[in-house]
């Protein structure tokens, strides 16, 4: 199909007026009203949401679906053709789509290990990039993405859509205006049930998947994998995913950091936890689950005057006994995924992506904040204005929030084999300045594990080292081992460049 027949007119008045100004940017004969061409990379569950949003936006047209699984890609192309009237091209290798000058922007919802390299390649090829959270799989990749966005003058929006949520924006503004007094501490929670992903084993890769391309910057293990469900469950294997601290975490820690006005990495970090409870869940003391990320994880992030604690709980959630939390969330049951800000005069609680409340010290609701997000639209607005300041979730924010997951996990991974008693955890926590009550957090966590029949004598908690981090140089000055974990070894052909080499 020729470019001319592909073109359709933009409906949006914003784009219609602004497109005149941006036309020369694309270097192709372009009508002022032409739509922005999109390549969606990764057509799984989240990619489906991206597709829906681009189909809905009158300023965009999907030109490519990139997926290393040809079945997933073909399914997406069929559905798009029905709705859009034109069929996107399907390719397995993202570089082919990036070579096409008619592609203006890339939106990527691949597994985590691909995010940064995909974003860097896209921007090097002259595209703007919407990159899912966590924006990187390690600290160095996040810095590379920022460098690429700045060097090539590209818009890079991170998929932390709460940044565009009216409820969250108003709640954060309320905190900043002193609505609950002085606030130096927030607690971010991911209490979300995650069952075992099945036994560690030797499973075939689906025949529709190009496993070399799927593996990309991660090691190419073999044409077999150790988890039974190929897609999605990579989240719980550290070669590709980052556990819930890098899955739900970057949404919650991002809000926790945003509300406290923190614009840097933490200086001290400590993590304790484990992948616990699946033996009891399976009623088999010798059961070995295929995941190797923590399903129970508490990290304390010390930012000097301010502090954030992030808690992951993957086992059955029963908070009936946690009265304070139940009051803050307005509910005694179910998952609790959110952020609590502790102020001198009250609390602000982010309960869902579109619902926040402010409470006084007696837990009376004093203000409610409601309203959803327009995160994808915000990205297009910035692609048109060419002002990165218009982005609600610029790549730097994504890097700082994804970085929390990586820093917390580095402490966890380094201490994974350091199985300790609860008292030893308690003692180690006394070494970090936290504005939370570390003892109470630990007690709650232990109670949660006991409630889930975890025999802590047989399956003890792991305790990571207390790590000092240099936020400017992005290294651990006292630990070469931890600093080495700020990057990874890449395979030839899939090397994510360092920030100075983008
Ligand atoms: N912002 C949000 O609220 C939100 C919600 C869900 C998921 N996510 C993020 O979206 C990402 C994808 O999640 P998912 O649940 O869709 O995962 P998934 O495993 O179900 O889907 C990933 C898709 O990407 C494809 N893929 C893998 N490597 C690729 C490559 N190199 N090029 C092209 N395609 C490739 C896979 O074949 C698969 O179809 C994750 O990083 C996740 O953190 C964000």
C-alpha cells in the first residue's frame, strides 16, 4: 500500500494545529494532517493495551507489529486490520521496523530485559519511544536510555501511567501544599497474591517463538527454559524479570518518590525476604518452584532526610489483624497495592490508580481525589510539542523508580544465601536510618509468613547487606560485587551501550 493511500486525516484539533510545526521533523513528504506512524514492539497482554490506545487516538496509525512470537503477532495484526482498516506489517526483528522512515514512534511492551535496548535502538533510529516499566533491567541501562533521549532529542515516556492519573496528581499536589503537614516517609505496598509458577524443570520453547530474538540482551540459555509457562512468567526469573519489586514496584515506588519530592537515588539500601511458602502451598516439603525472584521482600531506602519502605507479599493476603492498614485502605480484605504517606498531621493513601484519599490522624477522610489517566495521549502531546518537559513520566523518573527495584534486588541477591533468624534481621535493620518502625514492619512480615504456614526454622528469611550507594556515580563505593550488578554481560549483537556510548 502506498504512503498516500495509507494517510488519513487527523481528527484532533491539537494535533492538527501542531502538526504543521512538526512536519519537517520527519524528513518525509508529509501532509500537515498526517498521522504519526507507530510500531508496537511486543504484542502480549500489555502490548494489547498499547494497541487499543493507539487505535483510539485519532493522531496515530499502527504501521508495524513486532513480535518474536509469530502467532501472537499475526493475531494482533488481524485484530488491528479489522478496526483500523489497514493491516500493519508484521516483523520479528524490531530493527526492521526501526529502519522504516515512516515510523515516527515506538511503543514497547516486551519483557523487561529488552526494554532499554529497544528504547535506545528506537531513539538512535530517530523515533520517539514509549517504554514500559521497569524502564531498564539494570541501573546502567536506565542511564543509557536517558542519554539517548537527550542526545537524539527524543521523547521517552515511561509506562508508569499513574503519573498521568488525575487522582494521583491531585493527591501529590495536596501533599506538596502541606495538606498533611510535614511528610518525610512513605510506605509502598504490593500485597498481591502470586501463586507458584510451577516446578523448576526443562520445558520446550513454543515453536512459534524465535528464542534467539526473545533472549536478546539476556543469556541464551538453550532452546529450552526452566518454567512451564513461557510468556509472562519470565517476570519471576531474574535473567529476564525483576520480581514484583520490578513489576508492580515501579508504579508504587514511583508514586512514593513523587509524593515525597525525591529526585535522586537512595544512599543506603537493605533488603530482607525470600521466595517462601510454595512448599506449604503445594503440600510438598521438597517442592522447588521455577522462579528465583523474591515473593516476600522488604527494602528500606534511605534518602537522607526522607525514607521509603517497599514491601512485596506474594502469599495469601489476610490483613484482618492489621487494623491501621485496613483503615487506611478502607477495606479489610483483598490485595493491597498502593502507597501510604505519613504526615505530621495525617495520611494520604493511594488506594488505586484512580482513587486517593487524605485522612486526619484519626483516620477520618478529609479529602478524596478521583480520576483516571491519559498517559498515552500525554506522550503524543509531547511528541508534537517536542518538549520533554510536557511528558508526565520522562525517562529520568522511570530510571529513578526502576532503580529502586534494582538496588533493592541487588541487596537481596547478594544476601540470598545468608539465611538468618528474625533477631539477626532485627539487629541488621538497626544499622539503617529509617523513618518507619523497622521492628513493626518485620513483625508484620513474619506474621504474614506464619499465617501462610511458612516454617521459618526450615525455610529462613534471607538478609541482604546494608549497601551504601553513590547516586551521582551510580556505583556502590564499598562493594565491587554490588557495583558489578549495576550492569550485565551482553551477547554479541544485543549489547546495550553505556550512557557515554549511545
Ligand atoms: N504499565 C502497566 O500497567 C503494565 C501492565 C502490564 C505489563 N506491563 C509491562 O509490559 C511488559 C510486557 O508485559 P506482558 O504481560 O505483555 O508480557 P508477555 O510476556 O505476556 O508479552 C510480551 C510479548 O513480547 C514479545 N516479545 C518478547 N521479546 C520480544 C522482542 N525482542 N521483540 C518483539 N516482541 C518481543 C513476546 O513474544 C510476547 O508476545 C512488561 O515489561 C511489564 O512490566 C506494564
